C-alpha cells in the first residue's frame, strides 16, 4: 500500500510541476487534495472491513478513485502531449484500488474461517449510537428527562414504568429491575462495546462468545414486558 500511494504522489507531482500544464495548476491541485484525502480515508476503513459500514465506505471510495482514473484517461486522450503522465496516474489509482481489496480480504481472513468459526459481523460504528438511544428511552420511561421524545409523545411513560416494576416483582424477576437503573444499564452496554476492541477481529470474536449470556437478561426483560 505504501508503494502504491508513493506512485500516486509521484504521478501527481509530475502533473502539477509539468510546464505544459501550468495553466491548469489550480485544477490539478484540487485533484491532488481530493485523491490524497480519499486514499487516506480508504486505507483506514479497509483495515476495519469487518465492520459493514467501514466496508461500504471502502467500496465507495474505490469507486471514487476509479472515477478519477477514468477522468485522467479521458483528459489525457484530449491532451496528447501529456497523455503519458495522465495514464500513469490512472494506472497508479487502479493499483491503489486493487490493494484496498487485498487489505479488506486480509481483514476478513483474520476471522479464522479455516478453524470452523463463524463471526457475526456487526456495524461497530453504530454501537455507541444504539447505546445512547437505549439510555434516552429509559430516561423517558422513568420520567427523568425528555431527551429522547417530546413532552406529548409518551405521556404515560411513568405509569408504564410502575406497572413493569410491579410485574417483575410479582413474577419473581426482581433481578431484572436493575436494568431499569440508568447506571447499571449503561455499565453493561459500555462493557459490551469495550469488549469489541474497536471492531477488530479478536474483539468481535470475544464479544461473540459472551454476548448471548450478557444479553439474556435483556431478552427476559423484553419477553416479560411484551406479555403485559
């Protein structure tokens, strides 16, 4: 990847310093900034391609780099005197796109398919957002704040909280009432997010081996609440 990026930088330097292209230097500098930024973002996303969102981002940037390569070939065809320079840039961009695929493949290979293991792919980038949504919903349920919903969206939230509290007591599920405490709920979900190790393959495998037990309490709470 480093070699491919160096090739792109050299080709961009050749274009921006070419005496024949001195009239379009601002446009070429715009190409330089856009291409370098896209390659940097794609390289970072490809290393975490186990995350579907990062994988989609990498594919999107690969398409963007392909568009720049096609544009470079078209411009080169219209300017025969520097056609060779533009074609070199296009070839270097194609090389970067190919290396990005290899990086994503290596990240997927770290899952360990050969060992018979299966890793459920989850969008790590959404975990924190979903955690915050659950906390806001709990706050609205207990009536401590209205961050998640408006004042009139759930006017009977406190009454529903009291009924659920009583049902858990009557059914001998008092341990589930701890999930109705914001600090405890946040602690459990933060621990799950921390265990993913920023979406690495080892982190997701560690989470996959423990998440069923950790989420069993949530499943019981949801089942009891839906029955009422």
